């Protein structure tokens, strides 16, 4: 029986050694992971600091740009009125009302780009317009669209091109936005 107890003690001792080795290995791995987490947190803090600096710089640049673009009246918002009382500051939006915005410039139908001649109808048609033309004017037939545009590029004047569209291509509704846009591009071909 003592022999069995000795064997059991030896087995328990070996298991304990094995567990101690495993626990030591796990502790070592946990320490490595903690070190890695500390490094990552440090890097994160550095990045957050850099982002804050960049935001501050961006805010300062925005202020500088806005101050450069402001009319003189904005810089002197406390100008004296004729009776030497301070005048009410002008609203920032009022200072820029007289200027033409990019949207206003683009929205004008008489811009030179929209009325400039084109040598090739295909090059004057954007992707979205092309897809709209194929879907609405050519009943989804890409080949018919390509053939029609090729023929229209070969025709010498707008009258013949219009006749070609009316006779060869299916008639389009005159109130169709797609038809109006296609015809405006076609007219530019013969300017």
C-alpha cells in the first residue's frame, strides 16, 4: 500500500511540475500581451495627439483663409455711423450675396461648354446620359444606339440628321427629357 501511495505522490508531483510549467508559460504570454497592449495604447495616444494637433492647425488655417476672403467691412464691424454710434455688424451671409456661386455659374444654360461644338457625338455623351438614352430612346438596345450615333456622326447637316432620326429610329416623344437632351447634343454636332 505504501508503494501505491509513493507512486501516487510521484504522479501528483509530476502533474504539479507540469501545471507549474504551464502556468509559468501562460503568465509569460500574458505579460507579453500586456506589453503589446501598452505599446498599442502608447501609439494610440500619440496618434490622438497628432490628430488633435492637425485639427487645431486645420481650424487655424480655416480662420486664416476666411479672414483673407472677408471684405473690409467685416474686419471693421464696429464702424461708426454718422452720429458716432457704433453701427450694427453686417451679417456674414450678406457680405457674400453679391458674389456668384459655382452652382449659379454651372446652372446657367448659356454657359460656353453646353453650347460648344462637338466633333463626335459619342464623346459628348456622359455615361449616365448614355444609359438613359439607351433605356428611354432605344428601348434598351445598345447596338441600335451605337449604330444610330455612328450614322449621325457621318451625316453632314442637322436637317438630314433629324430626318434620319424621325424615319429610321423609332419616333420619340417630343416632351421626353432624354429626347430633348439627345437633340441638344446632336445640334452641337452641327454648330
